[in-house]
C-alpha cells in the first residue's frame, strides 16, 4: 500500500510538472536565434572560455544563502532559478593537503572518468574513500558538479559549483526527470540550500533541486538547440579551467 501511495504521489508530481504553465520566452533572452551571433560580436570572436563566466560556489559554515556576482558587486540570494543548459562532472587532486586557492591541481579530470593524462579515475588510489586523511573517509581527489544555469534576463549562463556532498542529490534529480521523460533543459529548476551537519559536527549546506515549471514545446526545443550550440562553442575554445583549490 505504501509503495502504491508513493507511486501515485510521483505520478501526480510528474503530471503537475507537465501541465505547469511555461514561462514566456521573453524571460529567457538567450533563446533568441541571434544570441550566439551577439555573443561573438561583443566578444570580438574571442574564445568563449570558462573564465568569462561568473561562478557561484557552495557557501561555507552551513550558510543557506548564495553569493552571486553582479554588476554592482556580490549579491545575496536565497535561491537560484533558471534553465540548466548542461553540466559537467569535474574532479581534481592536489598533492598538498592545504593548497592555496587558485593553485592548479596536480591531476584533473573533466568527466570524473578519465584524467587529462589518460588514466582511469576508478583505478586511482586517490579515489578511494579515506585517501584524504585516513580519518574522515573523504577522498583525496575532489569531486563536484558544474552547472550551466541560464537565468531569466541573462544571455550567458551562471556557473554553479555543486560540492560532492550534494552530487548525489543532483544526479537523483536528473534521474527523476529522466524517469518522467523530461530533459534537464526542458524545465525551469529552482536551487536552494538546506543546513546540515557532518558526522564530525561541522555545519555545511546541502543543495536542493526542484522543477518549478515546464517549458513549452517550442521553448524547450529552443533551449535544447541553444544548449548544444553554446556547449560546442565552449568546448571548442581552450581547455577546461583548472578547479580552484578552496571552496
């Protein structure tokens, strides 16, 4: 009975999502066909590198407020809402236990499968639990998820760095969308933070992902096409950036 109730609740959630009103296309200026031409024109055909994007990282100390770069400085926001165009699964290892922020990693992988040097991540000893310090059970190789979040009124996406503590929550969210035959960039996603405590008693923030509305078929097609063209432009530029040591 409990299993049936859970199935009914999930079906109702999917039905609500599919029938939710789509946001008007004017909210997402980037979905205009001429957007990429405008980007190239303004950038004078310079490579579309990761360094050009604003980045939002997980707040420290268990804070549930995002710090978002803006035109007039950093702004505090309780949640982030937009279309997740795409994401990557980077991971990096530093050969020092406390590297200075901005120090390039000793080893880097862009997909958490194979390193830049061609070594499989699954067989790496720094991928073993406890390899970081032998006490916390943490891995020495730092994992994360990098989201390309297109927000209303913006042409370039905001990069959102999801820490390893919330990596499973994001992948579970994508699995739910997949189960509902819904593409990740076919919905508007709301990202918020919830306070949690580690086994060692330290507070940290967990990411929460929620689909708040479905795009119309026309807008979903535009979002998919823009996401593909945009990511091709990014990947065609210079190599992925080195992950920051801290944060």
